[in-house]
């Protein structure tokens, strides 16, 4: 009887040891909330995986595995709400109405620009990611509406490519050229009579077309051309502000990312998605960061300009020249902005 009782104790001890061994060998999975917290800290502060390992007591190799997955999950969860794949004609009309109401630029449907994201040199990549500023990067090209939200985004382009190359190879240009982007049909400007196409705003890196307006680039501009450049550049500040606010909120974009380009792309997508989400759900917070104008329409710089900034895309080579339709439309807008129908009261004081 005593022997049997002892045998049971031995069996329980063996089972207990076996249970403890299996529990420590097969680790308890990390909670989703912890993974999200680590990822958001990484995006917001740019902390390295080593720093996060000590702050959250999570192994560095585990962090490197789940950060890309969490970033992808953030993008997929909210992209239909904040950055849908398709934009209807009615959506473009609303965007154009905002540009006219806020920035006094009718028929504008977005401001386009590119920014470099610093990365560590990818293995076996040669000079593909080496840019004109002499560091390795990928390029983020974005179209921004009048409310500082990203409405179209291209990520992952080689740092060695210019804005004109990236735009030429993107899905956006052919859609603009063949009319499948569903921009509104041409219509007169306020107090005007001639039908004018709706257009995007760009800098000198982009082609001058009826669907793309950019400033006059000559060194000696006459009065009317300076007025046009002021009116166009005033609205084009939107995309500069959007990139600046994005980098201020998500400082991972400012430093040199150590991840592979595929992970960098997911990080950029998640940051822009969260930026749009914050813009929609916490609109008042934007006033702390964005540029403003005083009562005389002088620029008051936003807080985003006080910190580190993303590097511009390269407009310095492969300049794009205009076709006849683009030149005619820019000249028409120039004359319109200098006429009684299209002028604003303060523009003479700003050139």
C-alpha cells in the first residue's frame, strides 16, 4: 500500500516536470495589444529594436518579425476609410471646392510632390537607392488634398530616380492622360466663361499639361507671372505641410531606417494611413502643426518646420516642358488671376 502511494507521487513529479518543460519550451504568444504598442512607439519615436527590447521586455528578433505585420494590418484595416483605391468624380469636385474655398485656387484637385526616406543600403543593390543628396533612400510620391490628407501614394521607388521618372512610370500619369481618373469635366472658372479642365499642382519636375499646372520658372518674371506663381505656390504649400506634419508625428521617417525596402514600404503606408485617420478623427490637433496666415495673409510657420524634415525629391534634372494645351491653360489662369474676375485683394502685396 505504501509502495503504491509512493509510485503516485513519483508519477505526479514526472508529470509536473514534463508540464513545466512544455510550458517553457512553447512560449506564451505576445498579446496583440503589446505588439501594437511596440509598433506605434517605433513609428512615433524612431526607437531602435534594441531600445524597444529593453522598454517592453520583448526580444529584438521578435520585434523585427511582427513590426512589418502590424504595419500591414494597420494599412489594411483603415485604407478603405482614409485612402480608398477609387475616387469618384463627386470626390474630386469636393476636393476642388476645398481648394477654391480655402486657398483661392479653383479647379485644383490635389498637390503632388516626392520625398526621400533614408534607408540603410540594401544588400546587392549597387547604386539603385543612392540619390542626388548622396545617401540611400526610397522615394515616396504623394498627392494631397486641401485638407492635408493623402489621397494617392506611391512608395518604394529607387532613390536614384527623379520625380519626373517616378511620375512617368506611375499609374497616375496614364490615368490623367486617358481620362480614367474621373476628374470632373471642364467647366468655367468663377465669373468666367471659358471651360477650363480640372488639374493637379506640381513643381518644375512635372510636365506642364492641361491636367498639371506648375509655376513659371524663368528668372525674370513679369508682374502677372509673379501673381500666378504666388497663387499657385500658396496652394502647393499643402503638400509640403502634409509631409512635414507626417514626419513630425512619425519620426521613424526622419532617421535612417535599418529595415529592408519591403518593410520600409509597409512602414510608410502605415504612417500615412494613421496620418489620415488622425486628420479625420482629431482635426483640431492639426492647427498646432500646420502653416497659417495672419489677417494680412502673411505666412505663420507651423511647428513642423522647427524639427527635422524629409528631403525633397529631385527637380533639378530631366526637367519637363509643357505642351501647347498646358501652356495655353497656364496663360489663361495667369490672366484670370490678374483680372477682376479672379483676383484676390491681397495678392499685390505678396509678390
